[in-house]
C-alpha cells in the first residue's frame, strides 16, 4: 500500500482541522482529493509528507510510518505544495541541480534532463525562474517533485492559475506519472478530476464524506439529474421555482437556468408547456446525469 491513513486527527485547540479520517491509495492510482476551502485537504497532505505532525492517528507511505521515519518517507514522496515556493534568482537547471543534491542523486545531470523533458520545460530551461510564466513556474515545481523518481506524488492544486492549454499539458504529465506511481492530488477544477481520476475522496469540515469511484458515486446519485434550459428572452425566475418536481433553480446567466430534479422528463414537459403559456422561446433544452460538481455540492452541503 503506497499511502495508508488510519484515524487521522489534527486539532488546533478546540478546532478539528482533520477529524478521524481513514483511506488508502495504491500504486497505479490517481486519486482526486476534494473538499471546500478549509476542509482539511492541505493539512492532510502536509501530514502525509511529514511537514506537519498529527494530533492522533497514523500515516504510512510505502509501509513506513511518517511520524516515526519522516526522512525515509520523504525519499519516497514527490511533493508539489499549493504555494509553489521557488528561488526566483536561480536558473531552472541550477535549481533542479540543487534539489537533486538534496536527494543525493548520483547521476545528477541525467536526472535533471529527464525531469525537464518529462514536464516540457526544455524551451525555458536556460532562463531564471523569476522570468518564467506562471505555467512554467508550476512545471519547475513539478520537475522538482519528480527529479528523484518518487513512488508517491502528492500534488496540491497543481493546475491552479494555469490557462486551458497549460492545464491540458500538466494533466497529461500527471496521467503518465500515474501509470506507475501513486498520485494523490487536490483540485478545485472538478472537470480536471473527472478527466484524470477513476476514484475520488471528498472531505468536508475535516471529515470524510465520500471515498469511491466516480462511476459508483454517479450510480449512487442516479436519481438526481440536471435540466439545462435557455430562453431567448429574460423570464421571471419565480415561474421556474413554481414548477413541480424541481428541487433547485440556479440562474447561470441571463435567461440561462440549471434545474435540479429527480424527474427530468416531467420537468422538460412542464418547461415546454410554460413556454407556450407565456409565449416564451426556448433556445436549448437538455437533461444530464449528475456531474461530479453536483455530487460534490450535494455531499458537502449535506455534511455541512
């Protein structure tokens, strides 16, 4: 087992940042670690990586107790924190060489070249880190996490602040690494989690509220659907609130609404009837199964 968490607790005074959570992650798994801001994701990751000591419970990396042998577990882990702290006055290769020396890598130059190639840093590898764009700075942090070829990757918001093209590129790097490593990563971009992960762990207010595959979570919530409707003209939202079988109405933008329901066909028929009664023009109307975003909102709202 590459990562194993048993009854983990982190307490600050009366506040429980992480409250008795347990989970496992194995080699070859890319696991999405989700939760609202302040849920305890970063705290848990810092405990796994040995940067923070837990109040109670145990964390293991590759069978090694993190609290008892923090240096040994750090050799097994590549860590990209949310705040990617870099030395902006150092050149890319110079910085990666420094990280390689910290890890006591014997063939330093070969390790640097491989890390640069893996994350697509070659075009910018001769620049100072401070001269790089946000996307390339993130690649430097990822290269540093990979340079010692760790068995476990812990990535805290790895695509934060990147443009769509950069997100796709970093996603591909993570997917390739996930073939022979254990990857645990947090993200607020739930579409990224859907694109990369088969399994997700969701915590809320320090407590575990879900640990399952995406397909199982969607199956469990199969009775919940979303109906998307867009009108040509603005309408009074109260008309939609009054529809039977509609649980929640969310206005996405002017004349564009998202309706949550357990009976999508009934709601579609009611919308068509409503458009005739009030002389409204429907531009688009479609229903879909509950997405990861909807599941996330449901679980964290319920737990809260």
